[in-house]
C-alpha cells in the first residue's frame, strides 16, 4: 500500500481474517500515542507495575517476549512505551494499558473503538498484547490501514519504531524487525508478530525519496519467509510505481464563472494534496478533470 495515496499495489487474500499476534501492539502503540497527544498521560509519568504484568506470576506471559518487569517497579511511560514497541514486551503492554485506561478490559475497549473509527471492518482485539485469544483477528488490509494511521496521526509515536535496540535494567534487547538493518531498503518501522496460532507476521514501512510504502505479510511459515517476502514487496513497489501530486494544495486548478458576486470568476483548487500512485513513466499520460456538485456557482 502506498502511504500517501492509499492505493493497494499488490494483494493476496487481503481480507482473510487471521491472528495478528504481536501486530496487535501497533494498535496498542496507537492508543498510547493518542493518549500522549491529548495530554492525558506524559512520557515522564511514573507507572507502578502491578502483579498482572509480572511474567513469573502470570501464566499467560510465560515463555513470551517481555521487558522483565516486577510488581512494584516504578517505570516511566517512556520506558514502557519503548518496551512495547522495541522489545515487544507483553508485560509492558499490560502495565501501560492499566495506567492509560484503568484496566486491560477498558484499554481493549479503546482499541476496538479506534479500530471502528479507522474503518478496520475485519478487526477485533481481545488482548492488549496479541497473545493467542479466541475471537481476536485482523486482515492484511486492516493492518496496512492501521499502519498508515499510526504514521499519520501519531508521528512521534511512530518515530520510536525505527529504534534498533532498548536497554532496561541492564538487559539489552534488539528490535525484532530485522528489516531495520536492511542495506537494500530504508525501512523505518512497524512490527513483527509470532505465535503458534498466527505463524510469522510482519508489517513494515519504508521510504524512497518522497514515496512511502507499507507492506503486510501474515501467516508465513518461517521467520525468514516473512522478512524475505516483505523485502520483495517493498522493492517491487518502489521499482515499478511512483506517487505524484499533480494537484498541489491551494493551487488553482481551474477558473470557474460565478454569479451574483463582486467578481465574474473564482479560482478552484484542491484543499488537500491529490496524491496518486501510477506505474513509473506514466506521468505524461495523467489527466485531471473536475465535476461541480451544483450546475452553477452562486455567490452568497
């Protein structure tokens, strides 16, 4: 998917409902980013870790990716946020969800409310971290749309996704998105996800010049396959397509006759950038037209 135009360049079973695994944390990150943006929480706030976020005491977390939190720990929102995004810490998800919404259940309610608002029609979250749970599902299309929203709506939150490692309590953990180290692409973020039920998932985003693409691979059989297929998709998209903005915001597109006004004509243009994604080399064949909602323009 192209970020600017929203055009899907390639798809296969894009609306098949599958287990998102830790791709769920993209929505967790989105909700946290919105709370920070609204001033409801601050990065410097200190969070007291509860027993439900203790991997040793919570059977659901045993053997999963964690930040190694302990009950009673005082941890900043900033560190918990990095623990979610970079370390994929399931314990960090619980601790921050409790702080933001009062409980995991309330936070999940926020996640699903945002999913509805963003038009993710085939997505339902049942956990704050993405561990296998009945009734939890999403699709490749919805995950691409969620990634697009994360980049656009909470850019400060998305910026953390490019960080390659994070150290907490002297335990250094690398970002699980190995494409951040790619020498072939400029990948600057998104998320991996792996569970027994989901297989190997990856949402990735990369830029080339002014163009940004988002790739989604769900249910791959191996870790290597998800990264290889993601790299192929992004490389193919950049090689064969380009995104252009033929109509600039606030630039005059056409002059139209106006009745009963001080002037005979008025300039018409686009309020927002009209980005389109086209096959490379086809810009010369691009044509623009417009349609008036009313048969004539009348001054108030």
